[in-house]
C-alpha cells in the first residue's frame, strides 16, 4: 500500500483517484452490506435450522435476536476502526474491515446446524455475527468519509450518495441472490444445502475488495492534515472533547434513518410472509422493485441536495415516515399484490430522500482529524441501539399485542426523532470541509 503523500495530485491523477474511490468504496460497501443482509433475508430458513420451535414467531424472535447481537459489537469496531482511520488512514481501515466481514460470512455458510451440533450451532452463529458487527462498524463511516473527502467542490452530496447507493445495492443483491437461491433449491434442498450458498459467496467479497482497494491512495483532506505540524492526539479523545454536540446530532439523525432501513428492508419481507400471508414470489419481486427504486432515487436526491440543500430533502423523507408509516402498513396488511408493490415504492422514495443527502450531511458535521471516529460513533451507536433491534422489537410487538399493524409505531416514533434533529441541524451544503 502506498504511503500518505502531502503533494497535490495532478488533475488526471486526481480524476483517476476519484473514480477509483467511487468504485472501491461503493463496491466494498455493497459487498459488505450484502454479507450483513443475507442473514436477515434468510431469517425464516435460519430459524428452522438453528432455532427449531413449534412456534414460527418464537423461531423468528430467536433468529432476529442473533441478528441484533451483531450490532452490539459495533461500538468496539467503531473505536478500533475509527482510531485506525483517523491516525493511519482511511485505506487500511476499510481494507481490513471488508476482508474480515467476507471471511466471517463465508464461515457462517460452513456451520453445522442444530440437528448435527445441538447448542454449539447457534453459539458459533452468535460468535460469527459478533465478528460481522465488529467489521461492518468500520465500513460505513470510512466509506462516507472517503467519498465526501474525494468529492470535487459542489458535488459532496452526489459522491456521498454512493455510500447509500451501494448500501441499497447490497440489499438488492442480497434479495436477488435469495430469490434465485429459493428458485434453485426448493423445499428440502434449501434446508439441506441451499441455505449455505449465499453465505459462501461472502468469500468473494474479500477478494474483490482487496483488489479494488489496493491501489487507492489517501484522500486529499487526510493527506493535507498529515502534512501539518500539529501534534498527534487520540482521535477518540479529541472527538469527545470537542465534538460531543455534533456526535449527538449525528446519533439522533440516524435513529429514524436506521429504523426505516432495518424495519422496512429486513423485517418487512418476513412480516409480509408470516402476518400478511403474501405469496413468496410477490414478496421477493416487490422487494426487488422497491430496492431498485431506492437505489435510483438515492443518486437523484444526492445530486439534488448539491443544488437545493440537504435539509429540505431530509425533512421530506422524515416527515413522510412520520405521516405514512401506519397507512403504509395498513396497505401492506391487505395482502393485495398491487398494494404490496405500491407500499414498497412509497417506502423507497421516503428513504431515498434521507439516504441521498444523508452521508454528506453527517460527514460535514465533523473536521477531517476526527471525521472517521466521530461519524462512526454517532452513526454506529444509533444503528446498534435502534437499527439492529428493529426487527426483534417489531416481532416482539406483534407477539405482545397480537395486532400486526401495531408495529408501525416503531418507524413512526423513530422518524419523529430524526425530523426534529434535521430541523435544528445547520445547512452545510455550501460550507467548505473543515
């Protein structure tokens, strides 16, 4: 790996590095989100194999509880990768993160099941989910920081949006692989071996990420900081000393955003199958359509945020979830094919309004010297507390109330927190990076 250089990049070299940064961070983030999400999309199968129970709800609760466990490793990952990223560079932190994630995912595909290993099987699953959570904590903040720091003037929203384009594309890829895998391995074939295939593909992520990120240089903002004469201090200590208010804003902003992602994009497919009794093919196809709309809208809204500002779009998305979560769930609960597709598209557009400008808006809250650490703390702690537990809490609400529609209180309340936070956040799209 090349060392950090303080010399300015020639125009052609900078153009090449910007393109490589877009590819390396986007593909790495896509593959890492794929690794994380195939677990959620395989929830019903994993419940049968690792948590056999007479009650489908009980099995789903256990499976989503293990999904949530991975998020509790994020604080440790945030501290470790944030320190590496702010002290030694964005590149090594991102490289280690995605390779570790790919290996953990492939190992899940090699696990014995409850029938052959008893309690050892879910125990090993928990350990690997913890490794996944540790690794993914370093990816989101690092890729957002790198994209925004490589962005040319006036295009931070567009460049930053690729962080979420790749996240949505990771959801899309995971959903597509699960849909194809379900068609290729029907019934008992899925339970005997088919479920392993999407996880084993995680080995590919390490190879692809290593190849793409090997030739990537450090961002101009980080290189300029390293060329200075200021004494080095602990990024984490500096962040807590001077960026507490900004980290709190980042945390509160992320609450509604992450609940929307993990409620609507990971729990909702299970809800449609088990509560609304929608056919498997309709669930898979409508999820793919919604994710396709989301992926496209993120780029559009990211680009638009460079022209009209971040806040207007983010307020629109947050208000959409506050006002429409209950109507959307009621629409989906009808089980109608047209209603399911319509609901998925509305969700995608509301989420796109937040996800397009979101990465740039968060990155702009912090100075370069602590951006990786501070951005990761605000984002990952919110994801741990609210995103990772969204599916588990939603399953618990249904089990406790016996009223499936009651789950809509979760995205509604979370979106209200984000709405208030965005309202008081400063507009930053015309401000230079610190």
